[in-house]
């Protein structure tokens, strides 16, 4: 029989435990705890893509920031997201060729990166440490990156969250940008859980170097042979992490037991979308970059990144870029890169040498066409999103194009998706060439895309016409900072 005093103690202990549990339920998120079944708070705040959000950046000398943007140095600023203020946020410009060309053409509209924990330890936007603001460089539709991430997500490939935002600087309009969740800690937790693996963004130091590691080729057992991977790790990496990744690349190079080293099913679905959107500023292109690499328990996945030059519009750095829409929109799905490039891309090439994986790749392509393109989903995403952003595009003071050019670009993007879908369907059914060799033998086979002008999606001529309006917006933003100081 329990004595009265023991019962009192047990009751008191039960009350204390109940209070602790209640506190965790109410304040757990503030303490960094996320419910296992719930999306992080930032996902349904900033990344609610059913509306256009607002971001105001307060910076002391905006003109100087723009002038020094190519250096990619951080400055502190105050940021208001949908009216909620955050102080001492790190701000810098971002980009590769887009950053360089924006400066060369005398323009001011750069893609931006906002890092909430750059100056403040633990700083975050409702659990998110960093997001970027994409400027839609050479994308008059404003929709290419948004659309491809939606495609990837539909095919079950982890993709960054995104939403459109109206950006003001020192209270003056700066333009419509696409906010994108940066793949770092919060992204990894959201997609892979608290015990996630390692995340890398392989990138070349010099495009003239061999860059075998960026191409995911096995280069030997020493981690020093993979600087473009390990130097671009998003989290701290130890020897065990390095050994697992190197072993995965060794297995990939062998072409045997690939499922022990590669998330084959997810990678195949990634390549379906990647090949469909004809993005050559990518793993399958000459540069071989613009992707994230995820490793967990020695198994690799490739994740999407950077699509402003997708849909056949990549011409940067090419001495003789392909411009013919009949060639581009009928580009083969079985050899999406030339032979010399294909042999150096084992994550695609070695998977496709496996008959089972090759058949699965085709099956996923068929599913993607039927459910996303031919069902009308693609057109609905484009039309509904364009209607949402139309007033902001029309009012955009730093736009790279006119509003009329934007409308033309949206119509062109729709036609590109329609014709590309028709071409791929023909390739799957064997009525159109599906390899570069077959294409060389039958150059006139495929869909007729001669009426499509891909330059309407965004071209260098647009940059030449944008300088005047961007200068005016820059003067207004700089003047806004001066008025704040008075």
C-alpha cells in the first residue's frame, strides 16, 4: 500500500513533467525544435507562393554597394520581410556570368543573397538562415527557374522553396525578384531530417582546368584530389565523410552495384527534368556545374540549382552557340550531351548503360509528359503564375525587358514546352531521332519549331536597352538612403 506522503510526491512530479511538456509544446520552435510532421515556419510564411511578398532592404550606401557588387563582399543591412524587421542581416550580390555581364553592360540589377546569421550568431528568418533573391537575368518570362523547380518537385526531386517578392530599397521600388531557399542547414533538415547527411555545391575554380571532381569522376583515393567538392561543403566535413563520398565515386566509375552508391531512382527523375528543359549550364553541359550533391550513408543524390538559362537559351561563353529552334527543341533525350562530354559525366552515362535504369528513365519521361505537360498542369502553372506577377512586372523599375517583351516571353515559354513535349513523345515512341547520331542521319525529323524565336525568352539585346531605367531606379534608391539620414 502506497503511503500518503509518497502519493503527494508522485503527484508533484507528474505536475512538473506536465508543465515541462507544455512548455516544449508552446515554445519548442523558439528553442529550435521542429515537430516531426510539420513544415518549418518559413515554408508557409515567405514561401507561400500563392501571393507576392514584400522585402525592403535598408542599406546606407546603395550606390556603393552596386558599384562593388562584383566583389561579392557582405555588407550589413536591415531587412523587412512582409513588414517584419530583421537587423544586421548580411547582404551581397551573387552569380557567375550574370554578375559579370550585369557589370559589363553597366546595369544595377543583381541577384542578391540575404544571410541572417552572417553578423548575428543564430540569426534566422523563422528557421531559415539564408535565402537568395533571383533577378531573372536573361529570363524575360520571370518564370524559368520557378517552373523548373515546380517540375523537379512534381517528379519527387528535393528542390528549393520559392516565391515571388516585390523588393524595395530604402523604400524605393527595386523590382520583382524570385526568393529562393538556399540549400543549407534548414533545407537539409526540411528534406532529409535532423540526422541528414552532407551537402556540397561542386564548382570549378577555373573552367580551363580538368575539374574531374565537378564532373563526379573518380580521381583516386586522396581527398586532396577533390577540392572542388570538399572546399564547397555546406557543413563541416571529417575524414569519414570524405571516405564515404570517394568510395561512392569509385563505385560509380566501376558501373557496378550502382544502387549502393547512387540514389538511382531519384537521380533518374532529376535527369528527366534536366534533359527536358535543355539546360546546358549544368552537369550535362560544358561547365558541368550548377547542382548540389547530397551524400548520406555513402549514397549520392544530385539536386537542382540555377535555371535562368534553361529552355535552350544558354549561349554564354560559347563561340558558336546553337540558335536553331528546330535543333534545340528536338534535342535527343538519349544522348543529351556530345560524346566527349557524355563520357566525362558518369552520373548520367554509367546509369544509362544499365538496361534496367535506361528503361526506367524512359518510363519516368513518359510519366512526366503525361502528368505534367500533356495534362495541362504546365500551362496552368505558367498562366496562373504570370497572372499573379503581371502587375509587378509591369511596374518593375529595373526590369531587363519591357512588359510587352515579358508577355511575349511567357507565350514563347508555353510554346517551347508544348513543342518540346511533342518532340520527346515522338522520341519515346521511336518516330523521332533520340540520339545525336540518329539526328545527324535524319536532320529534318522532329517537330517544326521554325516559328519560335528563343531570343524572346531573354537575350543580350535586352541588356543593352535596360541601362537607362536601371540608372533611374538606382538614383531613387540611393536618394532614399540619403533622406533616411536627414
